[in-house]
């Protein structure tokens, strides 16, 4: 499982973990603010804000060559892309600069409360169990109706993207993923449409001026069933032996995608 499902809404587990950890941190700081010093309330809120800013800017700096091509994409935080170590560094620096020494101990207790909750949620996360697996033994079809056995993709690292034409995040990330696929010939990319027929997919690709070697059809969503897809888009990263190395639910930025590629196809 990749997400916490609430009705039709699917929240990625990673974001749930971070949100619960930060909530525990703020609640602990609020309790200590009433018992020790009210200044802890404002400190906690500001530390979270600057920590998130630092985590985002740190990730951007680590991938500056990618973000330099489209500076506005720095603001696309819904795509993910945060480095927690930069966040801890910035949040800790803010704490040391603004809190008096007498309040550092309760501040540390608040941070520990948040960390404990985050680790507990991480340990219980079903996403850890879902990360293991292999390339499904399925035969799908190209837009022209030619059967394709997914097992034939073994031998090279594979990026397998489950998507649909009606899905806005899928539509946003698809052109970028096609471009990256052309720039990384050592990795195969396959885009598997979920629950749609060839006419719908072909019309969408023609309208958007998109083309690629491996657009596959899965009208019965057998891939989603085999890999326990909870929301679209979901992207799977397999090594050359067909072992599932990582999975990502939600829209991918180019920086995140290239990070995953370095894992399955190290230089």
C-alpha cells in the first residue's frame, strides 16, 4: 500500500508520516508552552515553517541544474522534493538563534515527541511491505493490439508508469517522463494506461503531440491489481532482474525521477 485512503482521496503514506510527526511536535510544544513558557508556541510554528522552507531549498540546491531549466518549478511543492536533513539543519539553526538557553530543553523534548511519532508511523507503514516484489507476469497490448509480455522487459532497468488520460497529474508529468526516457537509453520506460481503450489513449496522445515506444493498454486494470495501485499516477522502478526497487504514488518532478533512476541504474 502506498497511501492512506479516505473515500476517493488517497494520501501518500510518506506525507501522512511527516504530517503526523509535525503534528505531534506542535502538540508537545503547545503542552510545554502552557506549563513552561508561552514563547514555545510561536517558536514551534516558526521552526516548522523554516524547516520546511529549508528542506525544499536544500533539495532544489542539490538538483539546481534541473530546476535552473524551469525556475518556476521550485514552487511546485505538490510534486514533492524535500531533503529532511536540510530541514533539520535550518530548523535547528532557527531554534539556536531565537530561543534562550533555558528553553532549549523543552524544545528538545518537543522535537523528540515528533520524532518518536514519525518513527512509529514509519514502522507500522504498510508501504514498507509493499515495496518488495517483482515484475508482474502479465501480457498487455500496444495501441496497435500487439501482445507484450512484461517479462520481456527484463535485462534493463525499467520504469513502469500506471496512468490514465483523465488523470490531471498523469497528464502533467507524462511529457517530462517521455523526454527523460529519450535522454536515458539505458533504462526502459513503459506507460500503462489503466481502464482505457486504444481509441481514447491514441486520441489523447495525438491531441497533445506525444509519442513513445511503449504505450501499453490495460483495460481490465490487471496491473493495478497485481501491484496494489491505490491512486494514479503510480510509478514503479525495477532493476534489470525485474526486482521492484522503489514505487512512487503521485506526480513526479524531473528531479525526483532522476533520483530514482540513479538508484536502479547507477553510473
